[in-house]
């Protein structure tokens, strides 16, 4: 995070202006996570493409896949922690930001949040499982091995869960803070 961003956030806290940087009713961190997922998903897909289709030596592409996935995991962990800190201690009441939505009173916003949480809660646990197992089972440097076929199944499951977390998160954000 750049110094200017920190100054902006501190200024918003001092002024009790918790609206984010997008022209919506979302907070800074809601906006950040919304935008960040537009970067995370393509990078995740590129990492999977790299290991599956790219024609370079197996060890090289597996190592790059490992590095990218670990970097994404760290970035997402930091983003989720910052997001939770924002919701619990800074914004505190996301509902007041969403009340202007035409979907708020009909509880569509709540239903979309519950659907999103069905993916958002298990996805980090699934990612942790996939990463820990991969770190234990793959050789160093990373290369195909007898565990590869299982990793593909669990990796696809984790990637699908991340994609659904993003899609349902975008839908919730739009229903609550844009509409």
C-alpha cells in the first residue's frame, strides 16, 4: 500500500467518510476487495494455464505455478484480514451503506450475502488444505509426481471455489452498494 493510500484512509476515518474510491456506496476495503478479485482471478487462471499447457521444462513451470499460488495466497490473506479489520473497526456497519439499494428491503442483499458466504468461508480453508498438501507431497523443486493427479482434483476444486467466491462477491457488491 502506498503512502498516499494510507493518508487517504486516515483522512476518511478522521472525517467519518467511509465511502471508498469507486463511485459507489462501498467502503474503501469493500472497493479494494471488489477490484482486487478482478486481478486475482486472471492471475490464478494464468498460473493454472502455465503449469498445464506451457511448453517448458516441468520443474520450471511447476516452480512458477507454486510461487504464483503462494503469492496469491499471501495477498488474499492480507486482503481478507484488512477487509475484516475495516468491517469490524472502521466501517462497522455495512448495512447503513447498503440501505439505499432497492434490493435491501426485500432481503435480496441478505440472500446474496449468504450465498457468497457459502463460498467465501470454505474457500480459504480449501486453499490452505491444497497448499499444505502440495508443500508436503511435491518434491523440491516442484515437479510432477505421484501426488499430481490428486493435486489437480483438489486444485480445480479450490480454483472453482475461488471463482465462485469472486462471482458471488461481485453480485453482492453490486446489489448492496451499486444498485
